[in-house]
């Protein structure tokens, strides 16, 4: 339940981030958006650290892993924002949800997490829901789709790195160094196409900076509560929400397939969250034995 609540905050934040990217995508280069997103994120997280007055919150023990995580995450963000200018929002999110497949494989290899039958069923149902919504054909493998799939692979690597970091690093430290390390990388991409934002563009950039922080803070807290594959499976609920938002704001088509796909994803999430009855009985038996002892 804790993981579900934290992931709800993450889902809302990612939707806001996507809307900001769509609003600015036709006017500002992707590198420039990522630079100001990192700049405002760094300003916000620095204020938080200043007010809590606990420098120990940003103490780190694994700088190389932070560096790797932020390089692959920046690459994922760049591809994600680029894909939003090439595909409908719902399709970008749908292709992004191949992340659980890559994450499950990487987590099994690197973190030694087990891919249980229950997790496998949840992932299969989630991917089935994605396919029902997107209804992929040959067009799925155009440039925009390949860019979105590349973002998914980079995100899977970043998710796995965050899961490993969360065992030794504070969530605030993960967020702080995300902004610090990605800022100079984003600047290198922004400088060749530099232009100053105007008017309401500043508001969207500030909101994107806040949304990026809250999304990743919620993910980091969720990963403290459960395994990385469970967190990513919960993230499937983001797709029907963004599809509805895109239909309302940008007149992107929302058909019956959306609700069928959402139902499949919801079923997968319920299976993933439900605890086996036998497991509960066994645990209760152990507790009674402990009391009698």
C-alpha cells in the first residue's frame, strides 16, 4: 500500500512533466528544456536541504553508480522528450512501458531478484494492455517508436541503479546529485541551440523542475517499500490517465481499446499486489508458533 501511494504521486508528476514537454516541444529544443529542468530542480532541492539543515542527507558512498545512473537517465529523458514531438502522448507512454521487461531482466541479472510466476503474469497482462491500446503494426517501428523504445531501455537501467542506490543512499541525496550531475551534461546539449524562454514558457519550466523532483522522490520512496519490478508494474496505471488527458487537451483519439487495455493493466497490478493465501496462512502459523514458544 505504501508503494502504491508513493507511485500515485509519481504518476501525477510524470503526467505533468509530459504536458509541459508537449507545451514547450514545438518552441524550445530538448536540450534546453532538460537544462532548465535540472537548474530549477537543483534550486528546489537545495532549498529543501537548507531548511531541513541536515547535510548528512546528501552524503553519498557510491559516486560512480550515481554517475552511471544519471548518464543513462539523462539519455532516457532526452529520448522521451524527443519522442513526444514525434508520437501521440499515449503511444509514447505505451512504448515506455516496455520498461518492466528490461527492468525484470536487468534486476534478475544484477540485483538477483526472482522473477516469480505472479510477477510474470502481472507483466504479461500489463504488456497485453499496452498492445491493445496502441494496436501496433508496421508503423510501431518508425523513428519515433524506436526513440521511445530506446528511452525505455535507458529508464530500465536507471530504475535498477536507483534500487541499488536506495539501499545505501538517502532519497534526498539521489535527487540532489541527479540535478548536480545532469546539469552540466544538459548545458552541453543546450548551448548549440541556446535561446531564452519567454512568457509562460518560464512557468512550464518551473513546473517541470518541480515535477521531475517529486516524481523521482516518490519512485525512490516506493522502491524502499518493495522490489523494483513491482514498482515499475504499478507505473502501468500512468498510461490510461495520460491517454485521457491527451484526449481532453490535445484531441488525441481515445477509443474503447483504451479501457480494455486499462482493465488488463489493472488486473495485472491487482495480481502483483495480492499476497497468496497460502503465504498468509503460513505466516500466521509462524506467528502463533512464536507466541506459544
